[in-house]
C-alpha cells in the first residue's frame, strides 16, 4: 500500500512537468508574447524592456527553464487578462467560485442519480427503468452549453415573463445587494462565507445564483452516474449473500439500504472522483454562459487575449487537481473494499 | 440619425441637437435621486488603476472619476482646455516652460493637502516608473526624460533625470515644467495623463522604484477626484463612492459601479431590468436596441445616442511587400472598395461617416476641400491589369471586431468580383497577436480603427504619416516631403499656417495611397431613460460619472 502510494505520488511531478512542457510549447505558437504585456502603441523602448524583463528574446529552452524556475519559486507570472494580478492571486480569487459550483454540481448529480439508479435496478426492465434509461441517454448526449441555455430560458426568461419567481440570469450575486451587505471573505465561497458570517441576504442570493450553473454541470454527470449505480446495484443484488439474506427473511428495505447499497457504491464513488475533475473542466463552458466569475470564466478571457501566463496557470492547476483526485480515488477505492489491494 | 451626407458643421449641429433633445426629454420634470448608485457595464475589465501606468479606455474612465489632472478637456468644446487641479497656467514665449498655479485647498481622499510637490512627484513618477502602458515616452520632451527612458533606469539614471530639473517646484502651489523642445501638443498630453497622486500615500505603499511598477497602487488608487475608491473585485466590478469634499462640489450620485460583462444580451437584460444604467454595446449589437431603419429605440425605457468620435477606420499596406509597393496597386484596392455601401450596410449610416483623410472631422485641421477616395470598379480593374499581379492577398483583421470583419469580407468580394486573378484570404488574429505582428512589420494588408488622443492633427500625422511614427513605421512607409512638412507644422505657432501644411500632407498622402481612410467611428451610448447628465465627448476619454444624474422613478 505504501509502496503504491509513494509510486503514485512520485508520478505526479512527472505528469505535471509534461503538462508544463506542452503548455509552454503551445504558448510559443502565438509568436509575439510581448504584445500581451504592453499597450498597443507602446514605444519600442518599452517593448524592448518587456522582452528583456521576461527573457522573451532568449531561446525557447532557456525561456522554459526561466518559467520553470519561477514556477517553483511560486511566481506563476502575471495575469494580463485579469487586471494584472499575479496568476496565483488570480487563482486564489477565482478558484473558490468554481469550487463552489463544482461541489454543488456533484451533490446535485448524486442526489439525482443515486435514487434513480437504485429505482431502475429494483424495477429492472420496468417503466421506471425505461424512463431512467431514456433520461440517462439524454443526459449523456446533451452538451453542457445546451442544458445551460435551456435552464436560462426556462428558469429565467419564461418564469420572468410569467411574472413568477425566477432564477437570476447569471453572475455570482446581485450587485446592489452585495454593495449594501458587504461580505467578509473567509474562504472566498460566497455561500459558505455568508453562512459562516450570518449574512443571510447574501446567502440566499448567492445560492440562487449558484443553482442553475451547478444544475447544468450536475445534469451532465447524472446520466452516467445513474447507469453505473443501476448496473452496480444489479450486480450486487445477484450476489449469493443477498440471496441468502433474502432467504433468511430480511426486510427488503433493510436488505437494499444496508447490504446492497454500500457495496454497490464502490464503483460509483470511483466515478464520482473522476467526474469532479471533469466538472472542473466543464466550468469553462458553464461559467461563460452564466458569466459566473470563476476559473473557467477567467481562462476564457485569457484565451481570448493570448494571456499565456494565465492559460498555463489554469491548465497546470487543473492538472494538479485531477492528479490528486485520481490518487484519492484510487486510495478511496481500496479503503472501501479491503479485497482490493493497491499494487 | 442619418448623417452620411452631412458635412463637418452639420455633423456637429446634429450631435449637439441629439444630446440636447434627448436630455430635454429625459430630464423634464424629474427629481434627482442623490442617494442613487450609478451602474455602468463595460465589455472588458480595466487593466490597472495606477494612473501612471494605464492607457486603456476601461481604466481611464474609472481613473477620471478618482483623480484630478492638471488640466482637462472642456466638454462643450474639446479643442479648449480648462483648469482642473491647476487654477491657471502660463507658457513662456519660446514654448519651453510651462508654469502651473495649483488651486489652494484641494485635498486628497485621505484628507491630506494636494500641493505642487504632489504634482512634481506625479509627473516624475510617470517618467521614472516607465511602465508598460508607455506613458513615459509621451513625456520625452520634458528635460532629462528621453535620456532616462533610453537608459538602464537605475537609481543613478533616475538621479540624473531629477537633477536635469524637468519638473521644478517654485513654491507650495506653483510648479514649472521645462521642455527640451517646444511641443504644441504638450497641454493636450497633460489633459490626458497628468493624474495627481499623493506623494505620501505612494511612498507609504511600495514607494517609487525606477523602472518598476507598483502593484499596490495599481489596485488601491487614491486621488482627489469626485469619487473615492472602495473596491475592485477582479472579473466583476469596481466600486467608487462620492467624495463630499470635491472642490467643484459633490457628485449627483452617491456611488458608481463599473461592472464587467462581455455578453451584449446580458448587458441589455440588466439595463431593461434597471440593474444597470448605461451599457456598452458594439455597433454589431445595435439591432438589439435600435430600429435600424428609423434610428428609434426599440424600448421606451431605453435611450440611445450615437455621436462622432475622433476615431477613424482605415486600410493599411506594407510598403516593403510586393505588390503593395506599387502605388497603382494601392489605388486599385482603394477604387475597388465600395465605401459608401459599407457605411450604409454595415454602419447603417448611423455609426460612421465618410472621411476624406486620416485627419477626422472635428479636428480644426480637417481638410474640407479634399475629395474622398471614390469607388470606381472599372478603373480599379484597369489598374490591377496594368500592374499584372495575380495571386492571393492576405488581409489580417482582429477577431474581436465585427465591423473590421465585415469590412474585410466586403473588400474580399469587391476585389474578387473584378475577376483579375486576385483572391483575398482573410486571417483573423486575436488582438494581442495582431498587434504583435503589426508592430513587427509582419502584416501585409490589414484594417484597423484608431482613436485620436487629442483634437490636434499633430497626433494623427505623428502616428500615421511621419516615417518614424507608430503606424507608418509598421508600414515601412518613408516620405521625406511629408516628414519635413510634419516638423514644420509642429514648430509653426500660427494655426492657419499649420492647417495649410496639414492640408498639403493629406493631399500628398492621398495621392500616394499611404492608407485608405474610410470612415469615422461613432460612439453608441445606450442608457436608461432615468439617466441624465451624459456628456458626449468625441475623445472617449471623458469623465462621465461626475455629471450623471439619476431620476427617481
């Protein structure tokens, strides 16, 4: 187990190094990285100074080594597309918003897919199973941006048109409200911070803003999770120990909840860990549609302005998170099922 | 709002009428809400709130609310400058010494006095910092500045600059700027980039290191303008609050919020719901708020203004690349392009007017009697055939500019329709790559629109036609006759004589087809009917929020 852990941990820097090489090579493709640093009509002297300051006139390998050295020192560069913040500062600013959406999305996905998957398994080939199958297929097939736009259309436009309670079109919080009720930063996650500081106006408002982006991200994972829950549950229900328990007269509800469910969740949890990584990647689209100021929104802005430091920072961060999530998933898998040994 | 056929004065009268009529309707019989928050949405976020290292419009509009400059543009007539922090000023006869008398009693937002020492510190700081916005180079006529900018910017270089005595404090409320050579645009420069920071505040927060930018100041500005800085939430908003002690009296709104949202439809929804007061739409999105046939607003709660800017769109060539080095080829391209149709179809005759020169309408030096470059497909075809070049032209545009894209498509069609063996390939680049390639002289054929810094033609000729100017050097364009006229005009104190020289320069440039000046941009201001006090400045660098009024609904 420890050997496995050490090996997995040692692989992470290798993966990250490969990511930095790839992103650095791509950043060189634009040809004029200095243009992102200076004003459009900046005089040649200023352009020269920027080129020298950031070693842009040196060979690509030397530039990469400078980049790597700075990276290790905690200097990830300057995010020119985001008010000239250092990239790490920008990540600190935007990441809590993305984490908030991603966590709620995974919660929504679980709350929808687990009951549906179990119900489908228990009613195998019945109408619930068939309906679930169709819904899962739709969930897997529907691109995130389509579900996001549909949610906006129904829960903002249509409800607003009908004069009913409606969700906000986008953003993170109502502007007038946060100005009148300033939120003290604790974690950077508005819902959590407002809860911790008892700022109830912001709590309800930020939760309202969070729901549609999280729902559209969560729905994208629901289809697959429902199918996996169903399959896993069916496998477990066909196990001998379930037949024995049923023969001994154990109540069906107890049988399902205490004996079958726990074991059927092992593959589901594995997938959940991996989905969280995908959900973080999916925020690029959702945050753009809902103009939600998180990492994805920041990354799109960086791409549109050739802000290579921010793009490389974003890709590196997502790589770190996914590497860690994979590690945690593998470990969690072996902990949940002692029969599985990590080798 | 149709103004294509109007001349200079017609355009200006139209502008005045549109503004006056709109606000006469909007303001009649309404009560101003002095506790209101004024929210305006911008398409992009400001880059820096350090006034000595910011040059983008998104930052400058916010900085105009926070800081005072020595002088500012008069909104009624942009060719006139009025005092801001400076109560009065005098210029020596040789044009080398500018003495400013600072208003007494001005206070920064922290309560400290604004004195001549702060003015000197601010100007010196702009030069010594020499930030990436490139503002220091604009002050290269200040004594000692050019040597410093060209140096390694060490502490010794900074000391040498300070010893040169470019900016001298005469007493607590008098400061003199000494120039190396006369510069007729120097006062205009001060109206744009002379924001005054508190020396004590800067020195207590990161100080002044030669050649280094100050991150703290860029995120925590403190000035003496009508609004104090409250917060900047990256990616979301900047919030300002009314400064009650402002020397001209407190502003009409209590709070100003600049919100950053790129999506036009979202901006419009926010405006219609009253969450925003003014939004930032591009012409390509104008159909969301305007009936493009009548020019009327589609919504009763929304008012729309369009007014000409000192900003022009043109097509450029790289003279170092064949076939653009042949004047007949450039002339053929000019004659092939149906500019009137472009203004009618793409700019709806509302968002742009035809110009005959790279000097736009509204500048005193605008050459009224020079004809526009006419569309003549038959002659264009004859010229292309006379040159005999066939192949593919690469036209480069910015990917985020819908107008530019439409222009390129129309250019492609108009040339290819002549059937002379020439095809046009349109290459879209994002803005920074476009600028990087343009600066490096790697573009062959491109279109761009650029705003003037002041109503002085000197700025335009400097950038576009002087051989070492910003755009001309990217085009590898060199013309000694134009250069000589440019420097003669710069030294000429008589306005009439100067204008005659600019006229000669434009005639030469048009004959050579240095570039193809096509249209003058208009600004689109979209706001709620409850908003008044909007000031329309053709320079775009306006201080808007101080004048804004919001009416109780």
